[in-house]
C-alpha cells in the first residue's frame, strides 16, 4: 500500500492561505510519510520564508493536486454558504394565520369564513406587483377570537425557527395586540410586523392591500422588535390598542417628542 500524508503545523499564523507565500511569522513543519518506500521529513523554520517553489519542490505531485483542489472546493463551499445566508436575510417571511383579511363571505349563512383554508396573500402580492423576495407560510386560518395560547406558541416557534430576520404576520384585528405582545417578550433578534384589515380582501373596498404594503415596507427599515402596522401607522407592540368604537388602531399613550 502506497500513499502520502501531509501535516501542516502552523504556529502564530493568522491566515492559513499564506502558508507558502509571504510568511514571515509562521513556522511550517512539513512531514511526508508513506506506507512504502518514502520516508522523508522536511522542516522549515521562521527565517526560511517558505514559498510556492518550496511547495512544488518537496510535496509529491498527487498530493499537491489534492491540496489545491481541496482549497478550491473549500472556497467554493464558503461562497455558496455566504450567498445563501445573504439571500436568506434579504428575503421576507410572511406567516399567515387567517383573520378578516383572508375571510370570504358565505352567501348561504351570511357569515364570513375561509375558502377551504386557502389564503389570498399570494393573490394580493401579485395584484400589488410586489417585486420583493418573499416566502409565505400558512400556519392556520382562524378568526383571531379563536386563537388560543397554543396557537400563539405555534406562531412564536415559526418566528424563531425561520432563517429570515424580517417577518410579516397576517392576523385578525381583535386579538392582534395580544399576539404582538406575546411575541415581543420572546423575540429580540428579528423584526416582526403584524397586520390585518377591517374589511376582507375579497371585498372591493378592502384596506387589505394598503395594509400589507405598509407592513412589507416597514419591516425592511424598522429595528429589531415587534410592531403592528394598521391604518398607515406603525405601532410598537407595547404601545397599541384597537379602538373598536372607531374601527382603528391607536397608541396607548402619546409618543414623546424630544
């Protein structure tokens, strides 16, 4: 059985890519060991300034090819991972939970319900000619009055587990503030914006398109935290309420102006 192994022992070296060039502080020990006839050892110390010439002279050809290919593939892998991370953080995650925004009118009973659990969010984005990179995830389709603590925990897990750091959540307006506050207590390293509508998207005079557009714009520029976007305004999760008498959202307390 024949073969070679190479071990690079680099001391006080910050950049391993400079092993064979411009190395004034590295101590390079190169050991070439075989299982057959080859049995050599070469050691180069500080003053020797190892170079590419040294590399090509002493390292066997097959081993040189292997090392160079390894470096190329390693660099390629890092580049792919970097591009993936960049593209992931540039994307916006839309989490769908139902609410008035996604409800439709049932002429048989005169009530609002959900059309076989199908969301209208993709249709909204298409109608708005949205060119942002978005990823949608439908968790459930519920009236917000029916959303339980277990459902909020499901929303929280979805926010924590997704790789995106910018998240938009469609939600019913009646308990939107409760969900926002629950998320605000646990999520600190992402920007989350919740939105809904007072009129279903399926109705002609809906505020759904306006609200989802505001939320998608806001999530790109707001600092990490949890917010509600309604009526053209942005509210922090700890300073917002729904005024049912007016059918709009407002601040619990006026924002201080310095």
